[in-house]
């Protein structure tokens, strides 16, 4: 993981909690509770232990062995029978150490690459955590917006329903206007129920990440900025992605590990050299031959050379298998590179077009508000029907929904672009969090 991220994580975990749960506080909780992120962290730690395990092959091992035997001997030689019983003691201490093995050397290099790969995988999990939180967080806000708009639309339609009933009672309205208003009222009631369900569903998705139900979530400010990608050049973003994308880095390392596996299997018949130091002590309490006991103390030191001469042909099979796996990984790497490039270009366009879309929808809301006002005046003057007013109100609330959703989509596109380019970190969480404000209470 990036050193900068580790330092900033500590800062985040020590930050004071907000009055409401904002994007930053949700992220802080998720660092300690999200199962996917924690699993990736444990995998990285396990990978670092694998390096120590691989390196231990070249470190000495010391063995101690002791024995105690009761001997009862009966020996007959040339008609003479000798017998004795005694206790024999033995103690052996040996030190063994491999000092040369090309296969084990390659295995150590592979474990180091695997540890580096686990670091990039953890970075990917960190990025994924930010994106999942952002997606669920703004889905909750979007669901809350839908409920508020549904309630507002319901109030507006109810007013039109009351007007339709009044006009019908005084003989200037029609039954059709009343039925239209009643139908729209029932539809928006159903939308209100659906919005309430969506809030709970999206909230459960957020709970599954942080492990508890958050309090009122901070909402997006009206003046949250719409900033184009910096630099505003898609080629630069593609270059950054090819250099920094953690998924691409992980696949590159996987390809390197698979290539080293070929070399490791080719070295299966290379010699292994080790050295041994031993100290042996024995104490025999007697002997049927001599009747006397004996002590023995011996020191040995030497080199051992081991060369596999025949391996049933499995060495060639393992080399071919490793080569095929390397070919597979090469294709996976190339596919990942192409996917990253395509994704960056698409996300860059999402950000730039998202800015224009938000601006266009903001103007659509203003125009729809004017249309509703004009339709209400026309309806009061008897120039248009109640249905025209209801249609204008429906268009207004739909424009408002689209506008709010587009603002969230823009933020998600920005974060996804940063992730694809390998630049997503806690700074982006803090930046997005600065675009939020405390929710207003009724």
C-alpha cells in the first residue's frame, strides 16, 4: 500500500466524529469493519510471512536426538558363552544448512514478488472500499431525494385533486379532470412506497459494509463544484493508468511470477549443496565380549551434494505446464491493460459529459418550474385542462430527480476515474466529504 495512504489512514482513524454520519466518517468505520478490505489486509500480512518462510530454507536447522537402551547380550564363540546386560546412552546434536539451491533462490524471489503483489491487491481493495461506500452512500441520498420529491409531488397533485373536485362541484370542471387527478395521486402514492423501500434497501447495503445503521447522512451541498478532470487530457490519464493502476500492477507481477516458475522447474536437476556439523556422544555400560563399557565422542563436519538424476519425466511436464500457465497470464495481463485503457477513456468522458448533463438538467428544472407556473395560470383562467397541469408537475419532479441523480453520478465518475488511473486515495474521500453539509431537520 502507498506510504501516503498508511499515514492518512491513521489520520482518518484519529479524526473526531461528525454530528451526522458523513462520507468521511462512514469510510473511517468501514476501515475497521468491512470484511473484504480486512481480508485483503490479512492476505498482505500472510504474503509477508511467506517471504520469511521461503528464506528460511537457507537458514540453519539444529536437531537434538537422545536415546537410552537396555542391552541384554548373550554371545557364544568357540564353545565359550559370554553374557552381559547394561544400559547404553546416546546423544546426537547436528546442524544442517543449505548453502546453494537455484530452485530455492527462485522460490524466494517469487515470494517477494507475491508480497509486492499482495500490496497492490490491498490497494485495490482500498480503492474498491471507497467506491462501494460512495455508491451505497449516494444511493441512500438518492433514495431520500426520491422520497422527498414523491411527497412534494403528492402534495401538489392533492391540491390539483381538490381543485378538480371544487370545479366539478360548481359546474366548471369535468369528471375527466377529477379521474386524471385521482389516477396521478394513486401513482405517486405507489412511488412514495417504492421510495421508502429503496431507502431501506440501500441503507442495508451500507450497513453490510460498516456493520451498523448510521445516523442522518450528510447531504450534497447545492454549490458542490463541477470540475473537469485535471489535466483535461484523456491521453495523460491513460498513461497514468498504465503506470499506476494497482490491478494492472498486480497482473504484471503475476506474469513475472509465472515466468519465474518456468525457470524454477527447469532447475529441478541442478545440484543442491548443504553442509552439516554433528556431535555424537555414546556411553555403553558393558559388553558381552570384553565385559567393559565404553564411551564414544565424535565430531563430524562435511558438505553434501545432491543431484536428481531421474525424475520419471515429470520435470519436462512441469516445465511445459509452467510455460502454458505463463501464456495464460500473459493474455490476462494484456486483457487487463486493454480493459483499463478503455475504462479510463469511458470514465473521462463520463466526467466531462456529466458536467454538461448536470448543467443542462439544472436548466431543465428552471424551465419546468416556469412551465408549471404558466400552466397553473392557464388552468385558473380556464385556458387549459387539469391534465396539462398534472403533466407539467410530473415533468418538473422528473427533471428534479434526474438533476439530483446526475450530480451523484458525476461524483461517482470522478472517483472511478481516479481509481482507474491509480490515483484514488484518502485525499479524494476528504475532497468529496467537503462537498457535503449537515442535513436539514424538519
